[in-house]
């Protein structure tokens, strides 16, 4: 009688084991909870570039702006890029080339805003009767679409033989007007008094 009972239980045990294995396989092959949900983007680099260069052309196909850098690191969350040794150049027909540089920098996704940090410098080549102009600060922001360069940091401006310092600056490359803010000091020589003197 005991032999009969054990023999009759074997199929039940086998079926239970088979059901357990099937359940385990099903659980192992199903996607984990939240696995299909989009993960939040982290502030991690998603691509790199060395000797980076990008140009914006005008309607005639001539280079209007060129951004170069020794290296670029792009981040996926905010789409900002870190730059090493960046240089931003503005080319306008009939006007001197303006170059803005820094030790490091940041550029937004569509390259409409370029921030330059550390030994930041603006250099406008001489031309059209104006002497060379140079501005130095720890930070410059280039607003590409507006053709404006500004800073909220102390700035030193040299135009020809004239030297001035200020607490902040705004330079419009279209109108070629330089505005100095805050504690403005310096001297303008008579030879630099004409033309587009700082305002």
C-alpha cells in the first residue's frame, strides 16, 4: 500500500517541478520593472573631439564665424560642451577681424553662446582708421546671434595708446560701440580720441 502511494505521487512531483522550472524561466526572461522606462540623462560625456573647428556661413557662403578649440567634451544632459583653448573669430566684410580667446570655455547646443574663462581676451585687428583694440578679463561671453561680447568681471581695455579699466564691459561688433561699466578709470590719448572711442 505504501509502495502504491509513493508511485502515484511521482507524476505529481514531476509536474510540480516542471511548473516551478517554467515559472523560473518565465521570470528570468521577462524585462525587469522600469527597465523599459527612459533613464534620466546624467552629466556624463557622450562624445569628444580634438582640434575642433566649426564655422557658420553667411548667405553668400562666406565664413561669418569660426569656433575652434584644442579639445571639446560634450555632455548629454544639458548639451553643453567644455572647451580647452577656445577661439571665436568674427569675419565681416570691410571690417577688422575680431578674435575672442580663453584658457577654457563652454558652448551651448547651437553654438549661439560661447563663454570664455581664464586669461580671456578680445582682439580687434586694426583697420578703417582705427588702431588695434584689446580687452582682457577673466570671463567673456560671446552672444553670437547678436554679435555682442560682454563681461561682468573687471576688464582692461587698450585701444592704440589709450588704456582703461572698468568693472564690466559690453562690445557690439555691429555698431562697434564699446560700453564700460562700474569703476571706469584710465586715459584716452589725443591720437585715439576720434573714431569709435569707448563709451
